């Protein structure tokens, strides 16, 4: 429990924030030159293994990798990590 919130509540809030990113995404095709930037709205920063995972996933995509797998137990922050990769690359 953190700040009176259960882990399930925190995860639900992250999932909502993550889906909000997509809802705020410009409805134009991602291949078009003009896109609104993705922005993370969270009260906390990546922690533990997340910063390294974000960096490695981002670099791998920029290097041309088409498929990657992010593994982690329930509640480990996979969705939050991917939200940061999306924001770093500014593409879904």
C-alpha cells in the first residue's frame, strides 16, 4: 500500500493514464509529418530496472528491431515502461 492506495488502484491509474496517451494522440496517420508529442502525466518517475529497460527498448527500436518482448510479473510497471518508450520515440 502506498499513500493509502492499493497496488491494484495504482495499476488501474497507470492503465488509465496509458490509454489516455492514445486518446490524446492526433487522429492523423502516424506516417504523416505532423504529430502531437506524447507526454507522460504521472506523479512518479521510472525506478528500479525501468530506466534501463526504457533506454534499451528505445535504442533497439531506433536500430530497426521490429519485434521485442518485455517480460515482468504483474504490477512490475511494464505498461508504464512502454508508455515512456512511446513518449521517447513519439510514436505508438
